[in-house]
């Protein structure tokens, strides 16, 4: 029942990107600087007469340890509603908290590389579909290529999905994103990606496509919105995303 909800948890564990993008970039905050992100996502899935609606609210606080190294604390909250012809089930609460470290180790002529290791802690209730039940860990390789007015980002990742849910423990991830300015202080973003399905009973891996906008109110504050659609039945049918980013 909760297989697609857990896919959402896996995505969010290591991928605090420039919302609404899922694919991260190599950018860091700079020594002593902080960033606070408040992101929301509503997902809708209808399969075999079972309708699942999931609302995710994620808070991420990023701190620049040095100019090219950030530490990120992510606290997600989920509200899940599952309805069929006979009953409705509701579950809500804190999901698995994540701690990530981003290290940009190369930058020259518009090309940069970064590594992003991270862990999730079993703070969510796995029996209600809100967490994995065990500590997970993983590593992302991130590439950014700037070719004005475009910037492209590539993520290749692996997660050791330790869990109490009888899911696969080895999860890979691949995604590509692009962004470009379309007006003053306004950027359009696109994103596509795929991740190994944690469900052992299937070989169809959830794939998505996403489009959206990021608007900078000033140097400190951005707002964003986007739409994510599933490219196959393993991915949620569609999701609506919105967020706010504050730098200080």
C-alpha cells in the first residue's frame, strides 16, 4: 500500500536541490552563511480503484562550514490519505530526518563537481508508511555545467536502503536538470530522472519529468512552483510543488 510513499522518502533523503528541482547542483552557501528552505508537495495516485494522496512538507537548513562545504539538515513531514470503495486510511507525522554534507571539490571554466554523502535517521513510523525503520546512507555525485544562459546539472547516486519493509536495499538514482533565465529575476527549470524501485516484486523503476519556475524577490528570497508527472506506473501520477528559500 505504501510503496510509492516510500519512493518519495528515498528521493527526499539526499536531494535537497534548488526547489522545485529534484536534481541538485554543486553550489554551496559560502563560509558562515545559511539557507532555509520550506517546500511543499502534493502527490496524487489512482491505481486499481485505490486513490492515494500524499502531502509532503520539507524543511531544510543549510550551513556553510567553509566556502565549498555545506552541511544540510532536512526535516520532512507527511500526510498520507488512502481511499478505496470501502474505507479511508489517514497517516501523518514526521518522516525520516536527513543529514547531508556537500563538498564541491572541483570548479573551473563553468564546470564543477561535488560529492554529497548523507544519512537518514529512523525518526518516522515505519508501520504507518512514514519511514524506513532503520538508518539509511548514501552518496551522490553531482556535476554542474554553466553555458549561459543555461546551466545543466547531473546527479548519479546510490543509497543503502536499510529498512524493515522488505524492500530492496540497493537503490540507484540518475537525473538531469536544466535551468535558464526567461525574464528579470525569473528562471525556468526542467528535470527528468529515474530511480530503482525499492519494491522487490517489480522491475519497473519510477521515472519522472518536471517543469517549473523560480522567482527571486531579492538576493535573499526566492519563491518557486512546479509540476512533476510520472513517466510510468511506478511513479506517482502527478505532483504539485511549491517552495520558499531564504538565505542569510
